[in-house]
């Protein structure tokens, strides 16, 4: 129902898909977003951004108050991929070394158990299931992993271990999708460049 449009100069617009009306426009300079996702209520967006210091971080923005929210950084790592759960309570961030970090968006902090370290290459597309119980991740090596997420995490919760791993193409993926009943995953490979003609 909502469309988020990002621009190269750091602007982010939130459009209502049904009416075609722009609901919010924010200029996030000096921190341009490379990739953004919208929360279902369109009151917040989250994005991967470059900082003045040259770091690649993730940040949440309140679009109703034009406020830059909490920033999440991983020392020595650059975030590459981002996904938000349908219930808006979890954010998944993937970095260039293959780690996925899970963020509690209600408390604006990384879950103590929320570091998934099984991938060995940069994280690509990720998606949550419609009910938020599953996270599917991919890497630049073409590997896809299926994670069952804890229903009610607490202080004793340990990092999940992937239940399934498969390599559909053994190449970088462009998009991931999960069926509504959580029974199938679709993985689309990145388009190959056309051969040049001499």
C-alpha cells in the first residue's frame, strides 16, 4: 500500500499507492540512503546509509516528525541488505562479511541473541514470512538459508541455527520471496550482463 522512493541526493519520499499522493518527503542529507524499507504504517522507514566518516550503517527515520532515529553500526563491517518484518517489530541487517543482525525495533537495540553467523559471503536479499516466524537470507555465494525465529525471545534465547540451506543458482541473487504458507521460497538470480559486441 505504500511506496518508498529514494534518490541519489539523499531524499526519501513515501507515497500512498492507492491514491497516488505523496504522504511524506524527507531529505536525509548529509546521510544519503543506498537502500530503504518502509514500515507498514509508513510512519517509519529504515535504510542503509553512508556516513561522512565513510562507514556504512543502518538508520531508522520517523517520517512524521522528520527525525533521524537510532543508528546501528557493526565495527569493521558494512551493511549491505535490509528487511523489516510484517509486524514492524524486527529489522534484519546483513553485512559484507556474511553476518545477519536482528534488531528489536520496539526497543531500538540489537537482540542479545540476534547475530546469525553461518553465511561466509556478503549478504544479499532477505525476507520475512507473512507471520514473522521465518527469515530467509541469501549470500553473494548464491547460498540461501531458512531460519525459524523464536516466538517469544527472552534473556535465555540463543542464536537460531538455520534449518535449511540450499544453493539454487550458485550465483548472486537479485530477489527472494516466501509463499504465504511458508512452504516455498522463490529465488531470482541477478541478471547477467549482455556480452559486448566488438
